[in-house]
């Protein structure tokens, strides 16, 4: 199996994507807690924090 080394630019992009996902979890929880933008919750849209957690776990567990 060949090992692919990321360039620094690719590594920074993946770190930025993880940071964005983690901040989306925080923002989604805050929106739920304070009742902001109730139209953006289920059943209209999936919970933002659920999607962000899945992205964060995939990025942290598989890619990094």
C-alpha cells in the first residue's frame, strides 16, 4: 500500500474543514439551546450539529 503524503496546503485545508465542522457543532447547539432560527430545525432541515459531528468524526478518524 502506497502512502500518500499531503502537501502543506492540503493539510491546512483539511484542518480548516475540521475547524469549520467543530464550530458548526457549537453554533448548532447554541441555536437549539436559545431557540434561534427554529425554521432551520427538523423536519424542515436536518440538525446542523448532527451533520457537522459526522463530518468532524470522518475528518478526524479517517483522513487525519
